[in-house]
C-alpha cells in the first residue's frame, strides 16, 4: 500500500480522516477541515499529509487496477475534479502546500489518461499527478 511504501522510504505520512469532524477535504479551491459541506458530491477528500523540510504535500489517493469500466470513469472524474480544486487553491494561496493526485495502478499509466491530466495541470508546479513511487522520489530529491 501507499502508506507502507512511505514508511519503507522513511517518509512520515499522516493518514487523514475521510469522514466526521476530523476529515480534511478540498472544495471550491479551499482546504476545509472537519466541516460538513452541503454539496457533498463535489467534495474531495485529502487522504495523506506529508511534511518535508520545506513543503507540505496534501494528497488524495486513488488505486485503480482495471483499465476500463464505469468505476474507472467515476474515479477519473473524481481526480479531475480534485485537480480543478487544487489549481484554484494554488492560485488563491501562496504557501508551501503542494496538492497531489496520488494515483496508483495500471489504469493511470494509460497515455491518454496521463496526457489528459497533465494537460489540465498545465505546468502548475504546486499541483502534481503521480504515483506513490514518483512522489517518494520527488520528496527524497527535494533539495
């Protein structure tokens, strides 16, 4: 799992609550802590927080194995929505937070999916789309 990979790499990764009063979400370009939001279908959870020497990575995590199907399309739409909110967040907030769509599994390696997501991010240096191993590499090589 992603948490085990971070642990093996000696990276402290805090698992955040995805429900209840302690949940952390991104909604309409804002990080929201523990608050119920009326438009729940547009809320995206932030699953992990990783603090490095100078940056904080806030990650949603999705694992999709199969290459096609309605579930895959739903998860892709969730990730695209998360990225929209991440782009809005980074345009409004000049801080050291990096917002990460952490996507593991064969589904995310398809070239058309990778291109679509990377085109959406469009060189925003504070919004990342990568798998767990790539994020570990980025954090290890941060300085």
